[in-house]
C-alpha cells in the first residue's frame, strides 16, 4: 500500500485529475450495478470511495503546498 501511495504522489496533477474523473465514473457504474442487483462484490464501492478520497486529499495537499515526508507526517 505504501508503494502505491508513493507512486500516486509522484504523478502529475493532470494525471491525478484524470484518475479522479475515472474513479467517479467507476463509482457511478458500481452504484448502478448495485441498484440493479448485478454487483457481486459490494466491497468494490468502498474501495472506489476510498480511492476518490485519497486522490482528493493529494490534490488538496498540492493546492495548499503541503508535502508529506515519511511515515510520521513530517512536513517539509
């Protein structure tokens, strides 16, 4: 998980915005499948929601100029 977050932090803002857009579309599709009782794994909704929150947090950090270093949240 830590390596995935590190890889995500290294991406450009445009890439993060594209991933956020894709995640919103995926969440829409999952909710549609859930309402039509076609969704088998309900945990997918939670996974996508958390991914959206993670992406929004990274984008907000960049907007505010916050940079996370290490595991203890030291700011540089």
